[in-house]
C-alpha cells in the first residue's frame, strides 16, 4: 500500500513533527533505540546522529518502505542503523530498549490504545517512549475524502472492500493510559500551518498517505475519476495563494518516562 517516493515528496514538512518530538526527549545517552513504523528511514537515521553511541533499529511492516530504507540508509552511521520488516503489533524486544519512538504510525493501527501496555513493557525502567500521531481527521482533507467515498457510485464500488481507516484517540486518553501504566507523561498538541508549493499540493500530500488505501481498491481509470472529484473539492477547501497552499495540520505528541527502578 505504501509508495516511498510519493511519501518522501513532502519530506521536509513531514519530518518537522518528528524533530519537534525528539527535541522533547531528554534521554542523555541511550544505547538502544527502536523506531516503530520507520517508513523510508530518513527520520530514523536522524536518531543515530542525535545520539552517536546508540544502535538504532527501524521497524516497518511495509516491504517497500523497508527496502527503500535499507537502500538509502542501510549503511548510515557506521552500521549503527538497521531496518527490520515486522508488524509493530507483534513487537517485543529481546532486551528492553532505552528509547522507543514512533512517528505518524499508530493512526494505522486500530486499537493501539490497547497496545500501549505491551509497548511500555518493551522499554527499560527509566527509559523513554515517545510518539506522535496526526489529529486532523475532522479537517476537509479527510471529510471530503469520506464524502466522495459516500457517493452512490463509489459506495457501491467499495462495498465489501476493507478500507484501512486511520484513527487516533484524544490527547487526554494517551495521558491517562500512559500514566496508569506508571509512566511520567508529557502530552501536547500543535497545529502546523504547512505552506505547500505547486498545483494540487494537498492532493499530492494526501496521495502519499490517507488516499492510498482508497486508490489501492480502484483500477487506473477509476483512480483518475476519483482523484478528479476529490481534487476539485480540495482546491475549494484549500485555495492556492500567491505564496502557496496552506495545509493546517494538527498533531498530538506524547513523551513518557517509563516508571520502575532505573
Ligand atoms: C505515515 S508513515 C510514517 C513513516 C515515518 N515514521 C515518518 O515519520 O516519516 C507510516 C508508516 O507506518 C507503517 N505501518 C503502518 N502500520 C504498521 C504496523 N502495524 N506495523 C509496522 N509498521 C506499520 C507504514 O508501513 C508506514 O511506513
């Protein structure tokens, strides 16, 4: 389902929340770091640069993403970075890690609130668990997508297809769940105003993420018809201005220090 090249098109904008998240992790010299849902690995390698003594493992369930990560970054940081294909729902380390990261991934894992205990158990006492999820599913980028899918023609076409639908909890739920697991927790949210360049910028942005599960069900001709309709709605919702197209994007962050004896 993932197209690494499409995803990397807005790498600078997509990377910003990852860097803002890492900036709030006060770990001094973690020896082991895991990045769940590492995608094409371009942000995973920044962890090895930030913590020069750490060995870093990126984990992703997409064969295409892992292949791209290995090709582009497999030799980075003197061999301290490696990439493994696995489903994060099955992840559990041999030894608890010092820092567990996940950026823009849990929204694709339904029921991830129930996974938090398992994930926290994979971090050593005193270690850190940090993640970020989008919180923009009420924005036109998603409501217009749902509206097009609901048109009779497409509703019929999608009948029976299992469309992956992104889902996240509200910030307070992450705070409460992680605190109940004995962690010290910092949760916050930010709305970025990404200024995107070029024609149909929002359509191109979402083609690398939320639109993929929908397009995967359609043949080429249908994809063109679907994106023509959806693209027109996006142009109305996000008008192109002289300086670019503004995409407001809310994101939810959590940094937890795992409890227990360090
Ligand atoms: C939006 S991308 C984020 C990539 C990267 N973390 C970044 O910040 O650029 C989401 C990634 O999560 C991965 N993913 C989705 N569900 C997953 C799962 N259950 N286990 C592991 N990876 C998963 C996808 O393959 C994709 O590479």
